[in-house]
């Protein structure tokens, strides 16, 4: 059986990855503590509820399945929360990953695709950002991910561990035809919150307009969840065919300010969206835009769905569907 462990497989990105792997003939085994993920989104393989911080939960999991590799997504990923409560980030993200990788070594599971983040770069010195740009995270979330990256790289030098580390930029969009999309509680991300404010006719709060950017609001690079999912599949297949050890940026390769996103949200929803500028959120870098040449060269991957209007439009379709569902 082609079992692939997907930690965090009950989450927004993880559930879409499970679907893709299932379609390709793998059996994705979701390992999730369901603190942020949803049971209903695990539809393409077994769900094993457990904690990465529990060595015992992991031991039972690895005894039960003979995994051909691991897609490691499970993590806390809220920048502002990490600034206010760093300890849970180091515990969940770093200690959880350490336990997982130790178990991989023990059970001779050699391949890992690790979900990292553009937050490892901090405030970029140049833009777009390539993978050898200095890493100087400005928040504990980014630092926890960078620590795990280092752990994986160092382990791979003395154990049979092959890796692709994917540094995500801003993920949005949905696979609404398969009823998969963002359902975070609480929601903190720009696109779903702006759609919600437009739909509910509430005021959308912009975190600061005095950044060093064209209109003063932060610039981010948005990637469609379908494109992100494809990168995981390509990375996993690459690991199985050759021993690549690689760090790869995953973004759309273009940057948009918060005001630009708001303009697109108004256009796509055909609704008004009132905004108010409040003080900066802690830990937000001015600009994060990816150079995606590495993913093109190594994985022959190019974004197909990440046109920003398509990203917002698919998020909007999902928002309307999920709203109706949660009200019924
Ligand atoms: N924003 C607002 N108002 C909101 C929500 C967001 O103005 O209500 C702004 C943020 O300040 C930021 C931009 O919209 O400038 C995007 O914010 P998101 O919360 O959607 O995304 P982040 O850029 O904070 O987070 C992403 C990834 C993280 C990654 C981080 C790097 O989700 O994994 O980029 O800073 F770590």
C-alpha cells in the first residue's frame, strides 16, 4: 500500500493535498490533533487523531502504517499569536517536528516534504526574494520554522533523510468543486476577512498604511491552494525518483498591496467594502514577494491558478458555499 503521512491533513491546505495524492493512487493518512483542522475535510484516506508532541501517539502511528514518505504541514501559523505567545510556537512546531523526524529515522522513512514559510526571510533586503536570501525572521513563527529547516538539513547530513522544504508565501483560493476551502477559527487572513466584511457590510480593518511600499500598505504574494498542492505532489515524486535536498519558494511571483486586494474584492463581489486604517499588527514585514525560478528549474512547476483575480474569485465561491452551510 502506498501510504503517505500527511500531518495537518485536516487543515485547509492539508485536505487539498490529501485529495491530490489520493487521485494519484496514494493513500494519504492524516495525522491531526483537530485543534485547527476539521474532521469533515478528511475524505480521501484514514484520519489518525494525535499529537506530534506525544512520542507515544507517533510510535503507534508509525507501527500501524508503513509510510513511503511524509508531508509535514501540522503547525501553528498565526504571526501575531506567535509574537504574544512564543512558547506554544516552539513547543508545537519545533518539538513536534523533532519528534516526527526522530520517528522517521527510527522507522527508516526517508522522504519528507516540509511546509515552511516566507516568514523565515524577515524584512527582505531585495525583492523578489530568492532562496539564498538571508534568513532573519522577525517573529517567533518564522523563527520556529527556520529552526525546523535547520534541523532537517542537519539530520539529512548524517541520516538517510531526503527533503524538499517549501517556503510558502500567502496561500488563498479554494477547490470549491470538492467543497474544500479556508475554514479557520478564528480567521486572521486578509482575503477571507475582506470577503466577509464585504458580504456582512462591516468595516474591514487595515493594519497600518505607513509601510515602505507604493501605497503604504503591506505587499504580499498570493498563491492559489491548487498550485501549492501541485508543488507538494511534484516535490514528493521528485524525492522518490532522485535524492534531491532542496529549499524552494512557493508563490505566485507577483506582489499586491492590501489596498489592491481590497479593490479586487470589491470588483469580484460587486459589493462595497468600507475600510478603516488601524495600527500595525506586530511582526508584519513590509513586503514579501517570491522569486519562483527555483521551482520552475527543479520541479518544472509554474503557477496555473494564481492570477490574483482567480484566487479571490475562488475564495469568494467558497465563502458563499461555506456561509450557507454553516447557517443551515
Ligand atoms: N491584513 C490587514 N487586515 C486584516 C488581515 C490582514 O490589513 O484583517 C494585512 C496584514 O497586515 C498583512 C496582509 O494583510 O499585511 C496579509 O495578512 P495575512 O494575515 O493574510 O497574511 P500574513 O502575510 O500575515 O501571513 C502570511 C502567511 C504566514 C507567513 C506570513 C509572513 O500566512 O504563513 O505571511 O509574514 F508567515
